[in-house]
């Protein structure tokens, strides 16, 4: 099936046309600055690439332009629009309403809108993308694939905060998690490798935004992100889980508002805050070795400054590795065992130092890394086992593919599987 995968933002529309049989990306691109001056499309098919500035007053027009490029004689990959058999939309938040991907109906659209209070920057934008596609391709089935859906199988003791039940029930305050499409994809692939679905897996999606999930028998039983993507481990600019009393303390101490403390925890903490240097793990790892990026405004110029940044960068890296180790251990306890640990996403796939730090001194749990293989596993598109031959727990680097997961889910929903 040829599925158009759409990820709509308030002024953007990312897309990939995928073949679910071959798993190939036939064409992909992004429309930017929708509804603004200077809107443009970047479109790629194989080695061919075109960038063109073109007026896009709304998402409907952007969708029309996407279709025109997908069917273009020079830059296209299909003969006509009829070859698009379904459209799969990424939707960030499905609240506690959606346990899986589903066909989009009027009721589904209303519920996605209700969930906008949990993702005000994302869900309204997704709705614009969906409605734009419906207008251009009204007869093509459309499917919503939710980032939060995979985590809806968590038991109550895992998703419930120790707050008054009235708040939990009336205000929808609970653990929702994020990156569900990625966790679902890599856990399915790991089950294929293990040859069974009777498994206990910890999936580590580590990037600028990071989350870790416990997946038992193919179902999520816990995840590190919470009511928002701010919870869990240290991230590029997010603090992760902290003592909640720190929030009013900082607000009073520095006389800042609710919006300012939210901005602070989301954009000024994590790697950036601890290192006082960068939110990028590549910069952090280089700084540990005494190598600095001169293009950064925070680049140290004195020996004292270099020593401080190097020391703080090492601490930032060790904090994340320590927290990943904590989650692996606690999730192994929650699942009463562990068969495999999977590293995925930007840092998970491309930072061997992080993986080694997180898996060191874990032999008691059955984790033993092949350090030589791990060190060489960098920027590779293929799945690689990095655990030692005598490791009781398998450790893998497994590239995530959220777009393919969306396409496969879309096909399954359309075919009623």
C-alpha cells in the first residue's frame, strides 16, 4: 500500500510517501512558512531535490502543492493522486481516549481537539493538516497515529500520580508519556529478533528529547515521560524529573512567572544548563576531551573557562547515563526480569560513550557490553547487537523509523487488521 505520512505543524507540513510492501520512501519533503510570507517547499525523490518558494496561504493549498510534486513528471514518484491509497497523520496527544491508531471520523476530530489542552502547540496544528488533506483528497481514508497511544496499556499504579482523585479524574492529570510510535516500532523489531512476543524489553529513545519505556509482551507497562514530555531523564534543554518543590522555590527566589519557569525548565536546563555550553551531545562529548566548538557563543576562551566547561560537560553526560541506568534497573524490577535493552533515536543510535556509561557495572542484571563493537556502532542504518556473546541480556542499537510505523499502522487500520 502507498501511504502518505503527514506530520503537520502550525506553519509546516512534513511528508513521506511510503510503500508498505517494500518499506521504501518513494518521495518526501517539507512545506515551511505556511500562511506566511516566503513560504516554500523542499521536495526529494531519490537523488533529485527541488526547493521552491511558492505561496501557501493554508494547509489545504500546501497539500495540493505536495500532491503536485509527488505526481510531477520530473520530480514525482507516482503517476497520479489515485495511487495514494491512505494518509497517516502523526498526532502528538490522544489523552486517555486512544489506545491505538484509528480511522479519522468527525468524532475522532472532536476528541483530538479536546486533547489540545494537553498539547496546545501540536494538536491544533495536526487538525489543520488533517482537514487540509481531507479537502484535497476527500475519498482517501485517513488514519490518526498517536504518540501517546502505545503507553495507554500502562497499569493504574504506573500512570497515576499521588494527587487527589478529583484532580486526576476531572482534570485528566496522569502519566501519558511520549515517543510512543518510536517505542512501539523498536519493541516490535526487537521481538522479531528474539523470535517471540513473550519478552521483557527496555526501550531507550535518547535524543534531544528522551524517554525510556518498559515493554512487557509487546505492551507498554511504564514510561519515563509523564503528564508532559518534561518528565523523565535529563535532555538537551529539559531538566527531566526534579523535586516539585524546586519550582516554587526558584520562582520566589528569582521573582519569575509561571510561563517563565516553564520556559526555564524546558529550554534552559538539561545538557545546556549543566554544561553551561551546549545542548548537543556531540559538543558535550568533544568538550569532555578538551575540544570546543568555536561557532558557539558559549565557547570558552580561557584555560579556566575550558576546564570548567570540560568538567561540567562530563557531569552532564554522567547524569544522563546514571539516570538511564536507574530506569533500566527499575523497569527490570517492575517486569520481574529483562530480556533486552534497545537504544534508539539520535543519541541512542550515535553516541557509543553514552551506551557504554549506561551499561557499565550492570553485570549483576545480566548486561555485558561488547565495548569494541559498541565503539564502532556509529551512524549506521542497520540494527547492531552490542552486547557480549555471554551477556544474558541482549543489548541492541536499533534505528527507529516512526514514519514507517505510522505507514504500517495506517495500512492495518484501513484493512481492518
